[in-house]
C-alpha cells in the first residue's frame, strides 16, 4: 500500500471543510509530507484556527484563493452544499487541478458536479472515505483516521485514467485502502450499512429522550444503549443532507426494516419463542461470521 503521494509533489492541497474528515486528511498528508502546503476553507474562524494549531492546515483562505492555488482540492462538506462549492470554485480552477470529495452519497454529488463544473467535470473524481467518528470539528481530527480504512472511488466516464490514478494515490496517501464501484451501487449499499443505522440510532435516542422518565432511563443505560446510540452524536446537518440525498434507497431499506421489526413484534406478542429464537440465532451467527472476516 502506498504511504505517500510522492508522484504529486511538490503541490498545494486545498481542503474545503476542515472538520473531522477534512482536518484528518490534512494531518495524514502533512505526516506523509505529500504536499508543500495545505490550505483550509471553512465557515468557522474558531475551527480554522484550531486546524492550524493542530497542524492540519498551514493557512486559512477564501474559497476563491483555494481554487486558484490548489493542485488537489478535497471537498468535505455536507452533500447538499456540493453544488454551491463547486459552482464557486469552477471559474478559478487551475487547468490541471483535480478535485475529489468525501460525501456519503454519490449519485446526487455527481449530478451536482456535472451541473456546476460543466466541461471541467473531468477534473472531479468522486470518493467516499468510510471513516469518521461521533464527534465533529477539527479538534476531533486524527492523522491515522483513515489508516486501514476503505475509500470508495466512483470514477466518471469523463475522468482520464491518469486523473483517477492520481486521486487513488491521494487517498492511499492517507493510509486508506481503495475500492471502486458505480455511484448507483454505492448509494444502494451504503443506504443499508451506513445511512439506515444512523437513522435508527437517532430514532432510539429520540424515543428515550422524549419519554416522561427520560432521566431515569438514561441514568440506568449501559453499554448496549451506549454502543447503539454512539453515532447519534454525529453531525445532524450532515445526516439530514445524506438522508434526503439518498431518499429512494434509504426509504427502501427503512421499509424493509419496519417490516422485519413488525414480524419480531408479532413474535413477541404471540409469545412465539421458537420463531424469536430462530431469528435471533440467525442474526447472531451472521454477526459473528461478519466480524470474523
């Protein structure tokens, strides 16, 4: 696995959105000495100053300056903001600059990119790093956040092979492994294994928090509840955008989940212990098999 992007040196990296994801990218590439300079763009001056203090970026700049100076730009913002970001940087892009992103949905991001960038969409190679944490903001960033994690690339027909390979090297430079799939397959897969779990975690947290004896319940909550609701502490803005952007695939998964939970409810109501044991045994076996891979 490539640990640095020496083929890209000496270059400037621009990070748009210096939260957990963006700042961790900056830290990883600073550690790998992949770029001569790392620029950061963000809405919060406090967060940008924190990113500089941590060493994730060298300088906070405007979106226009980032586009003018950067050779590689990674967009790490909620997916609903993708169009406005790409539209703003399009007139200022270097001719050979490459753009990638960290969005958790891809079909909508690609549509936004094609509209915003026009003929320059060949410079955009969509990606989704499968890494993160419950906390957000630069102060939660880690240089090894992507170490051994997977990054999905969803190349466009317009992308030159050399551009795709350069962005592949960029993500390898964070310590990640890369995998390629179509945007449609990506959104269907991650609706099931990422987007649905987050919605369910938010829902359980709301259910308990909205109950009359919420304080008592939370006061007695243990590791199971903590594990299940950990991701409910994730960025609400980001997960709102993801839920709406991947609506069709997510609704399909939600409907299937609701149908299954209704079956389990009926088993409990009927005191059908055999059926309940069979369902739980299958789930337990599949979980252990998956963990053992």
